C-alpha cells in the first residue's frame, strides 16, 4: 500500500511539473478570411497557434459567389468578435477585407498573399493585367458563371511546397469561384484609413509577386517577404501566425 501511495504522489508531482498554464487572454480579436477555391479549414494550423497564444480567433466561411455576399459574411463575424479586430485576408480574401474592413471595430488589416484592389478596381482587373515572366493562376474557362483552377495544375500552382496528397485532395474539392466575386469592383478600400500589413509570397504562382509588391506599395503596407507558395498558411503556419500576432500586439 505504501508503495502504491508513493507512486501516486510521484505521478501527481510529474503531472504538476508538466502542466502549462493557459496563455493570458489578449485584448484583440483576430478574424481570418479565406480566399477562392478553398474554405476556412485552411486556416486551422494558424488558428490553433493564435488561439493557444490567448487570442480570440474567428474564421469566416465565405460562399465566394459574390463579393457583397462575402463582405456581409465577414462583417457578421466581425460583429461577433468580443474585442477590436485584426482582419486578415488570404488571396481573394484580401479583396473581401478591403471592402469589409472599413467598419470602426476593425483596427488593422493583414494581407497574406492577397489581392488589395483600389477603388473602382476588381480582382479580375488585377488578375488579367500583364506580368511578363511571371506565372498566372491556371484557371479553366468560366462555366455557368463560376471559375475553377485546372485540377492537374492546382497542386504546383496553388501549393507547391505542401504535401501532394493534401493538394490533390484540395484540387478535387475546390469551391467554385463566382464571377460576381471576381468582377465586382471595390467601392471603399479600407486600407486607405487603416494600418495595413502585407506578407508577400515570393514563390507564388497564383498572384505574381510583382503584383503583390505593387498592391502593398500603393496601400502603404508594411511588408514581409517569405519564400513560400501561395498557400503560405499551410506550408508556413508558424510564420504566418507570428506575423499576425506581431500586428495584433503592436510590435510590427
């Protein structure tokens, strides 16, 4: 009996020594907005890291049928946040946060390999502009008002540094992107009035790096470059989470 009790105390001491106290709650909420052809599950690794650090993190599930529908979905999530919001957009999600981010609750914008259109400009306008020597997204012709990436080219173009088993699934599970989202022009760019930050993906074959740099420059964004594919939140979740956290805690 004595040995059993001794063993129990030893186990309790070991458990206590390995216990990690939860991170202190932060005074900022983070809202994550996904882009085209995918859904909010792509943010999971980033979500887990930021949540463990004490942030309230919310992810928008965009229909990607119309820009206005996605803006409304994003604003609904912003309204649910309990604290001032750092609004984060990946890819087409950048256009969504550009239009949705003007509400007072949003304190700053973070673009991750994203579109940041100006007033009167659509994603289509940017995506079809010439960028000599750089790859463009390998889109199939529109079908019934929607776009898809060529499934055979999706893994290399969208996420060349992510496990191919995952990217093959992503290619076959694409969410169609509505022309109503692609072709609608921005009316009030939030980056004109909000502090703006941009993670530029140098190995991007969906949004050319030169266009990312140009958009970040005209938005007056503070820029960090990373050697990553377009799907940087999948291939470099720690770096993406650290970048967002640096904005949220004011150290960026």
